[in-house]
C-alpha cells in the first residue's frame, strides 16, 4: 500500500508541476498547443490536427509551439513554476544511479506498472522546460530519454550514445555488458546500461549487446532464432536441443517443433551438419559436404599426404562422426590412394 501511495504522490507532483509550468502563459490557446505538442513525437497531435481544432493554419500552430516553449522555459528558469522543483527532485532521485533513462522506464519507476501515455507526456513536458533535465527526443536513432543536465546537453548525450554504438560496431560481434564496460569510460555499469538502452540501433539478447540488425541479438525469423541460440550455446548441437532452447528463450507465442527447426537448418548456409542431427555455425570454421569431402579438403590443406591418425584428428575437429565412418571413407579408391600401411593421398 505504501508503494502505491508513493506512486500516486509522484503522479500528483508531476501533474501539478505541468499545471504550474503552463501558468507561464495566460493564453488558453498556447496552453492547448503546449499540452498537445509537448509530449513525445510519437504521441503528439499533428500540426494539422491541432490547427483544425483551434481554427488556425498548421504554420500558425508551428509558430505558437515555438514561441510558447521559449516562454515556458524562461518562466521555469525564473523559479515562478512553484511545483516544478518538486517534480525535478523526484525525477533526479530516480536518475542518480544511471544519469539517463528511457522515458517509459522512468515513468514505470515513478508511477508503477500502470504508468500510461499521459504520465509519459507529463514527464516529457517537465523535462522540456527544466534546466536540470535534458530531453533526448524519440527518433530513428534514439528512444525518448531523460537525463541529468549536469552531465550533458541533448547533443552531448546523443554523442555518448553514438560512441557506445560505435564501440559495439567496431567489435563486429556481440559483447557482454562487462566487456563493453572495460572498453568504455563509465563510472558505473548501470550508467552504461542505461546509455545502451537509449539507442534504437542496439539490441540485447542473453546479456549480449550488438547492433539491432545482427541476428545474434535481434532474431526476426525462425532461422535468425536458430542462429542466435547456436551462438549462445557456442558448440555443435542436436536440432532437438536447439528447438528446446528456442522455446525456453520465449522468442514468440508459437512453439518451435524439432522438425521445423531441422527443416530450416537444412535450408540455410549459415548452418552445417557435423554429425547425426548435430549442427554448427559455418562461422566456426565448419564446411558443408560429406566426410569424404572433408578428408579431401584436409589432405589439400596439409600438402596432399597424411597418416590415418592425422586425418582422423583433423576430421574429428570439424565433424562429430565415428572413427569407423572416416576409415570407411578412406577405403574409397576413387577418392583416396593408400601409399603404405598408414599413409593416404588424394586419388589421381
């Protein structure tokens, strides 16, 4: 009950802060524009919609919006918005550890799991006029986020986020938060995590961070899910186990059947059959083909002649098959020639 009471108090404080900020203009039309255009881009009424409602052109709405937020920001800076400091205080308290948070996450921390779009818009409007807060607006690159102004302007925070994205991209493979923390200069991992979560260009899967376009961290279809799971497991795995892991990771509402997974593994060149029902990633150095094809490649890569034991060792590094399978393949005279009791070369 105490928690719910605190969330209710927070909601009341922020709502009253918005009302006190809007007292910075005595024109109802400007207040309407500020409320309808002061939230997130994705939630704002369009210029045309506001114009029709107020009986003015879209260009006039744009002019009103620009001027009213300049006026409201100056009003807030003057200290006349009496409830604004109280709202800033509770917001800054939640930002102490991370310095930045996505707006939706901040709203949930302040108002609980029932935080709604009105709550989010109120937070954004407060951040838009506050001198103690920085607003990073929603865009193709960034999730709408609120940060502590002491640590940077919107441009400087955007540069921090871009630097984190660049660090991930430079590695060309997903990294854990700990690995990224060692590369980047952040005082606390929670701060770095909040920065990563503010980027639309990044995604996370099982504590691995990568570019959102990478299937290892952001699988978009069943084959990408297989790729993500195999990357996570890190070793050749039976298709039934891959299906089990996909379902355990809750990728979607529909369960993956072993047969469906097997069908996709067969069709995608990223996956290589290395044993009976066992698949690996081609990126791990496994090549497609029969055991005989693997032996041919091994002989070619090693000067053309090898002992039986050397061939076995090389083949078993890339195929999970029985030694008898390799031995039987070596007996095919069309493919291989036995030079002596223990040495083989490619048939001529």
